C-alpha cells in the first residue's frame, strides 16, 4: 500500500519538535530483560544429532497430558463444474486486498483482478465476471459432507492460477464437536476449463502466507507425531509425566520430521518429509513445535522439488513479509509441562453489555485533548461482536484427562517466565527455498503483524510486556541483518496495552488503551535513539491505523466513555503533520456496534482517488448491520450511507447478512458476505446487482 505521508514534512516537523516535546513515556522500564542469550538458528549436522537434541528438549517440556491437542485427518475429493471462459477485455481500475506492505500480497477470502472476482464458500470456488456480474465458473473443492466442507477458504491469485488455502486447526478435545479439516493448499488453473492442478497437504496447521510476484511463501506449524498412553488406572501427574518422558525418549526421528502429501491432477499421491539437514534449531528451544516454510510458484505449479520446505525447531504465530524478507515471530508460550496456565489481562476488564438503544451516526469535531478521568474505574475491552481482540490464552485444560490421585501433594504454583518474543528472518529475494539470515528476541508480546516493520536496514518491533500487576509497552529497533538490538523507547501506556501500531517511514504511531486512548507519535530517524515526540489523549481507541494523505491518519476502533466503557464503532481522522502535536480532526461514531476492520485490516477499504472509505458494521439491530460508506478528505469524515445485503431466511429465521469485505472496481462498489456479492454504484450507492454464492 502506498505510503502517503510526506517524509520530508514529517522529518522537518520532528526536528522542530525535538527540544520542545517531553514525555514520561520516553523513560525505559527498569530491569530490562536479558537479551544476551544466543537464539540464532543452528542446523543439525545429521539425523542422529537432530534426534538426540529433539528427544532431550521434548522430554524436558512434555507434561502429563502430552504436548497439547493433535490434528484430525483430512480427505477431500475434487469435483469440477465450468461455464464460459473469460473473454479478453480492458481491465477496469480496481482496489486490491488491504495489505501491510506494497507488493506483498496476503491471503484473503475474496480476490479480484478487475475482470473477475474470486470467492470460496462451502467448499466451492466461484469466479464472477465483473462485466456481466454473473458466475462464470464453479469448482467444487471439498464436498459438504467431508471435514471442513462448510468452511470458507482464503485465496491468492496470479494470472489464471488461484491458490485456495484451507486453514487446518487443532482438533477439538471432545467428540461432540464437528471435526476440523487438515491444512490444505489447492492450486487451480482457470486458463480453460477450471481444474485442480495439485493439492498440497502438509502436516500441521496453517500459520500464514505471503506472495511476491507469483511466488508464495507458506508457513505451517506442527507438533511431534507421538502417541502418549492413556492409563486406565488413576495415577498422579508426576507419574504420568515420567511415562510420557520415556515415550519421547524412545520416539524415532520420523516423529518430528514434518510430512508433506502432494496429489497431482491425475490423482497420483507423493508423500515426503523434510530432510534432517533442512531442519535448524535455536540455542534455546522446546522440541515440541516445528515451523516449516514452503515455497510455491503459482506460475510453475508444483515441480519435482515439491514445496522445497525448510523447518525450524521453534514456534511462531505471526508472519510479516517485505519484498526481500520473511519474518516469523513467536509470541510467549502459554503452555507449560504442568498444563495450561491461564493468565488474566489485568490492564483491562470486559464491560457489561450495553443496553440496546436507537442507533445513531454522527460526524463531530473532536477536541485535541480530553482530560483523563479522575475516579478509578474498571477499564474496557472492545465490545464488538465478535470480540475485536483475539484471545491469546487457553481457556480450559483437556476435559478427557485421567483423574488425579487425591493423595498426591498439591501442584505447586507454576513460575511464569518473563514474556519475550522471538523473531526469525529469512531472505526470500531469490527463487527457491528461503535462506535463513538471523534471529533475535525482544521483551513482551506482539499484537499482530503491524507490530513489525522493516525500514532502511532495521526492524522496528512494538510489544506490550505485562505481569499480574501492571503492563507497559515499548518499541525496539533491531538491525535487520543480525537482529541485534540497536535502540528502544519504552514506558508507553503504563498500565495499558497496545491496541494498534503503524510504522510509516521514519515515523511510528502506537495506540494504547485503558480508559483513554493515548496516540503516541515516535521519531525513529535515529535507530539508536528512538523517542516519543507527541501524545494525544482522547476517549476510546483505534484498533487499526491507515495512512490517508499528507499528514493524515485514519483510525478505526471503539469509542468509549471517560470511564473506559466501550460504546460503539468509531472512525477518526487524525492530523499528524506536526508530530509534536497530533490532533483529531473529525470522527464518525455508530453507537452499539462493532466492525471486523478492528481485528482484521483486510476488511478496511480506503480508495485514495475519491476518499471512499468502507468498513463492515455489525450492530444490535438489523438497520445497523451492513457496510458503512464514508468519504475521507483532508478536512474530515463524511458519512455517505449504508450498504446492506438482502435479508436471508433459514429455517423460518430471518437475518441480516454481515458484510465482510468491500472492493472498488471501476465506478462500482462490490461488497461480499457469506451469502453473496452485491454491486452498488460507488457514487450514489444505488444497488445494481445481487449475486448469491450459497
């Protein structure tokens, strides 16, 4: 996406503000985490070396209940249906998936090349012609009665090739839940009659993927394939743990090596596993999780090299990519040998559900600063439905675990290690498998991929570090080639946590929240001495930040009372042309509502050419569920109207479909829900077509 804030103007303003701006937020936290431990990856010298190391580490980290939940098997049969082929025509101007870095595409539930719109619902890929607004091709990938047949897939496209990503998940612990499908990547060719070219089923679950050109880098995560005994007699946890440790020490190397199954268009199945010499490890690791990076060029398809995988004996849940680098970061682990440890976020408390009131939408001019509340009150978490912040901690231990011997001594309270995030960097600038470059770590916990940003040879990382008493956030600057720390600025939002981050060139923006929303502006021109230059306190918070022209920043999140109670969706336009004095120019507020754009930036649409801005909206009433359409210019935010999909009836129940995505194609606004795709005039919002997809 285009960086629209003028760097020269920002740098000049930062220089002017340097001496005048002071903030207690610049003071680093005391007793910094020891970062001297070597975490650089080391390749195993042989399979024997790998087996010995993994057995030892896994035995140290296995618990009485094993490593955690396993993976369900998956079987899918491809079927196909087609219609007329696309005819050559001029491609209309169109928006694309909202991505973090320009030129680096990210998987999403809908894609367009201007001439076609691609969706996957209920196991079926559909192609819609944007000129005729009709479905021109369908391809059944997963039958409805198979595991995962009801699920939607994510997509990446390159020319006439489409990669459909089915995200495998951890198996449910109780049999009454529907089984989840295994991770699968299905490559489809649409150049003629649609057909499946290959299906790749790696062991483990999908983490994320990035595409540069036609080459996709896919990150998966797997656990050792070790079956632990389930004693019928009642025994204590310590004895269970010893039994499991012995099982681990006897496990073969094949239990750790990630497996890959590739089915070609003729139905021929090839099974393989990652070679020992392509597995690396950091100095400190658990042996209970492996990350695998697969490479797949959509233009070439699956070759003899398969997905050319490499693996790391590490964990990871956040992927960030540029044109040359792929970063995989692992947030602090929440599972210990004694079982899951449930931590409460003491910085914020969920508010009670607000009473439904008549919906209102208003455009208001907001003051540059509002006073902090003086009375101690509980703070708020997002009240959108579903929750606007993903849950990081497990909520229950296995329900089918053997009962514990009541005579066994009480389990000691586990010692919670300090929070720290490991980051691994790979060079993806060349064809073939990526090359490992370096690893590092920082204190605290990432919010999402926007907490990471590579710029002029450095990686900026924003994290929140918390314990059961307090929390604080910081931005660290690491040298990209070694991931050694260059500088840091800490003390951001004491007692709060990060709700959004955006790095734009040499400037950073961090939003923290508890009762009021400090928007911090950061000067990152000197990597060794990053500093806070400005701070804006307003009610509510922004969960996503987006550049919107010279000196302007859009924030999407929740408005809140001065006591921290969330009230509904808000979109703010900030003037950040003076980093020492950021201010809010305008705000759009929709009471008692939430937006998917708060937790998934792919749901946010900003069309710079006209200022058209669209966010999905879910409210307590049907008339506030749809997509809010606005215009954002240099002076403010104006509401243009609401787009709603036709009401649906299912088993005598009528409901308003929730819109998930919006795209601009030519002079039309296309919106997508699970039930279908609607086309509206981008200027008048008059409905032009409804295309059901279920």
